[in-house]
C-alpha cells in the first residue's frame, strides 16, 4: 500500500487531455531533421515507412504539407538520385526490411529515423547489412545512412484514444519475450505524466504490465516527477492482452471491430483501394461513424439505411423556416461525412462475411460461458464443411480459456495430430506457441473462470445496451475491470487474479485521490494490443453507465483483431 499523500484533482468536467501537444512536438522535431538534410544537399526528398506503419505517419502529420510520401515498394534505385527518409520503430523485422531496401538502392541518399530510440540492436542490424551510420547530414556516399532518433512515442487517434507505433507486438512480448515494447510503453506512460502529473493509483494485470509499471516508476523517479504537480488522471489500469484473450478472439463483435477484422483499420484509417487516395479516417470526427461504431450488424444496417428517410421526415414535420434550416444544416453535415461511403463500406462488409459460419460461430463462445453449448462437434463440422481453421482455432482457444469440460487438455494430442496432418511441418512453430501460452495445451490456462464470469458479471442477459447486444450480452474482462476501478470495487476482485498465476496476476499500488469535480479520469492501457471493440465499449459506458462523470482515456501498444491475433500466434495460417 502506498503512503503517498492524497492528491486533489482539479479539472474541468468536460475537457479532454490535450494529446495534440505531443503530436505537434513530434512534428517540430521532424521538421528540424528535414532542415538539416536540406541544408546539406538540395534535391528531391521523399519519406517512406514499412507498410504496417504507413497510417501511423499519416495520422502523425495530419495532412501537413511538409514532405512527399512514397510507399515502401515504390522506393527504387533511380537514375536521378533523391533523398529518402525511412521512419520506423525498432522492430527488427522493419529494420531488416529498410536495410535491405537501402542496400538495393545504392544511388539514393539515405536517412533513417527510429522511434523512439536508436538501440544497440538496431545498430547491429545495420552493420550486418554493411551500412555505415553517420550522425551528421552531409553529402554522404551510398553505403552511409544518416541516423536520428524520433520521439514520436504515441499519437492521438481521438481525444480519448492514443496508440504507439508497435508491430508484431503480442508475439514480441508474450512469445519472444522481447523487452523493447515494454520499455517504449513505460516511456510513453511516463511522458504523459511529465505533463499531467504522477498518477496516484496504478493497477496492473499480468506480469508484463507489472514490468512496465516498474520501468515507468524508475523513469519518473530519476526526475522526481510529480511531487509538486496535482495529477490530472486519478488511476491507471495497465492490462496484458494475454490476460484477456477472450475479447478479441470472440467472433461476435460490434461493427467497428468487424470493419477491422475484414478491412483493417490502422491508426484510425481504413484503406478502401490500392491508392493512397483511397485512405479514409474512421474516428469520432465522423458524425455518422460515431453513432453506429458500437452497434451490432443488424442495428448498424438499420441506422445507416434510416439516415436519409429520417432526416427527410424531420424536414417535412418542421413548422418554421428556422427549424427547416437547422434540420437541413444537420443533414448536410452528415452528407459531408460521405453517407455514401458508409453505405458502400457496410455493403462491402456484408459481402465479405460468410454468414453460414458467422451466425453460429458468434453465438458459440457465450453459450459455452453459460454452459449451454458444447463446441467440439460444431468445430468438427466447421472444418469438414468449410475448412475454416482460423475460426476453429479461435473457438478452441476460447474453449480452453473458459475451461468448458476441462478445455482441450484431454484432446490436446489429437488436435496436434490433426493440425500437423493439415499443415505439415510448417505448423510446428504455431503449435509450440499455443502450448507455451497454454491456449491449446495439455495444461489448463489456470484461472478460475467460473468465478471471474460471476464476479465480473461478464454475461448480462437483461442488458439493453447496443454494444452488449452486438457481443451477445458479453461484457469484456478488460472493460469490467476498468468499470470496477471507477466504482472503487477493484480490490474486491483482486483475488481472482492471484500472484500464483503470474500471467494474469493483479497488483494495486496507491490509492485513488479525492475528487473535487464531477468528473474522474482513468487511463486504461493495453499491453500487447487493444481491440476496437474494447475502445467502443469504454467510450460507450463512459456515457451510458457513468453519465460522462468518468472519462476513460484509452491507450495501447497497437490495435488487434481476432484474425490478426490468431495468425500472429499461428504463422502457418498466413
């Protein structure tokens, strides 16, 4: 228990933290980097990045006209050499990709910006590619690379939602036990507290989140942060993705998460075609998307198709000219957000989905939770009729996590044989990953799921919430813990996440401060990825449950979806 004195939070009840200042600071640092290159040599200059990070930089620079972006495949060894600035995180896969490109383009003038720091491991990768690192922007020769550090630790996607530039994050943290993303997460959280004060209460779930907390405290202690600053955030919940895999792996999801599953929403941007012109932002700034992002498929369809008729009916019923003008203005606003885009986007989603699989698969997990439905017979039919291993493995993992009929421990060997029979030796890495994580394993996951289900109230059959209906009345573990933290009930469930199970253990440090306004801020940070369903859920309960008296600020290393996550664990599905 912390002995820190109680802090008094003073904040306006409707204001968001201004994460935009962090973005603008990063942009200024980038401009200074470019200026050094321009002074050293004139000529054309282009910016590029690994494909997975492309949208991160589009959000970061937010249409500011300070450079020309070239997609990674279009960087070639041109006759008329130009300068290329490659921006990346420290992920070895991305650095290898960039270094190989640099080797293939000896005529280009090359610069590299690494977020947030250029590490010794990054240096080794460059040296292995026989690239020479220079720290001054000069007329360097073909094997030299001007290297800089870029502290763009995170970017705001929305006023209450930020993401870091992490890739392959779940695998790196929970399978490869790489510490880079942990360090970067601690650094990002410390950076927020440098500006907004030290957060008095910290709750962690899972050992990797606990490590982030320790790293974060070490960073802040070095500068004696927060001793004289009244905190703007009362509590932070840092939760391992591994401690709640049920939520992203569940088949039933709100509309926003389904868009992510089938199209990919990367850093709040969806790509509808192959050209950069086909990028569209899907955030709360889009008034149409904001209204249906958390709805089920059927409710989203009703909403989208009903916009035009409802507005026309309102216009007809308006009695005065001023009322008609107001309704027309609101309708024009919705049209300016490209109503047709959402009609086409939703139609595209419906066209891609196989409802023969989705309709039944989406109900299965919640039937298991209530002990109303077995899964194994359904999975056998799923594989026999459709060969859908991706959905089958998602359901098998849920079966194991829920512990229904002792999970897959008794049939572990037969599952292994069937997967090896289907995919051969290339399945070995994925099978090993599943075993290490106790997801398809001879060992149980370890937690007491029945008690978690009951005490966290994960299934509420009587709920009339749109978002719970979208998930068959399921209330995610992560969101339930955030709600209990807001309600001062978190200590009541700490025993469900015991120290004897390091992969899910909960630690509570400090006390929530006294609140002197009508709004509380809680930061919820996901280590290893957040599902957009969780983002929508937290936004929704802030309004529907807490009447905007609690503001959840959501942060994560990256976003995840069920299909992407299962492929990260099981590469043989790619």
